[in-house]
C-alpha cells in the first residue's frame, strides 16, 4: 500500500537518520541455516519515524555467514507494524523500568 491510495498507509513508517535499519533480504535469506534464539528482553524501545516507540521483541536471529544479529519486533497491532531490524544498541534497547525516563527525555529539575 502507498500513501497515495485513499485509506491506506505505507507498509512501514518513514525512516529518518538515526532510526532502526530494517534487515536486508541478503542477511535474512542467504545460503545455509540461520540461528534463532528466544529473546532475553521481551519489551523494548525502538527508534522509528524519528522517535522512540515501545515494541515487543519476539526473536533474535543470526545467519550462519554473518556477525550481525537481527531482531523481530512488533510496534503496533497492524499486520505491517512489525519487521526484522538490525541490532544496534543506539536504536534498539530494553524498555526502561516503569517510571524511568525514556532516552533523550529531559529529567525534571530537582
């Protein structure tokens, strides 16, 4: 779907510099088996569309011929609100503890 079709939206939010990077097909479909691992973190925050969003991490994967980890995350309830993203700790982090500030949020003055 595209933005120029009435009542539709892009399959993924537009990305800006500093957002997560979606895993390229070559990293996901290369020859040989991949290695899937259950997530250590379940609730995460990702930088997408220029801001932080809460998301659910459901799997980690690393292809046999790669050193990069990718994570399957869901940030909404729609069928296109999920994807495999390349792990980068600057844009994919465990969710903060309840009451803790989100990244780049000013702390209240004491």
